[in-house]
């Protein structure tokens, strides 16, 4: 599975961005796709995850209620809609694909990774 993340940029606090993760290769509806982020000088952290087929997502406490992960079934793309952005959301965001029907928040459980897209939130 190859992943291509895009949609990052510079936004003011309180603004919104939508990240995209386009996938190619052999994907399965029961597998999971997640978003992670890594801020400068910090460890990578889990953001959100959902099944490749779409449906309900699971979120970290820091983004719950502000971010939404989704997939349009006609597209091989998963989105991360980010609203009410805060300066602490500044990070490189990565999408990742897990070849399992069980989701986790651990990055090392995800086999395939996109290249990352930078989100900068100014105060």
C-alpha cells in the first residue's frame, strides 16, 4: 500500500484545514487507516483512526470534538478535517495503514506510512 498525504499549510488559530491521504495498492475494508503527528522536539503521537471502509472514528483526547476522520467510499482517500485549530496542533501529520481488523494507537503497529504534510497554526 502506498500513501500520499497532502493538504497541510499555514493557518491562524481557530481556523480549519482538511488533510487528505490517498492510497494505492491492495487495501481491505476491514483494515484501519490512522493519522499521527509529530511536533518539533516531541515524539510522534496518535491523532485519529478509522476503518478503511469509513465509519466511526477514534480520536485522541487532544483533538476529540475538533477533528473528524472520514472516507468517501468512491475515493481511495481518507480525510482529516481539522477545525478550531490551536498553535499546539502544529506538527507534521502522517497517515498510516494497518493491515489488521483491530485498531491501535501505537505507530509501530502500522505497516505503511505516507510522507507527511506540515501543519502550522499561528497564534
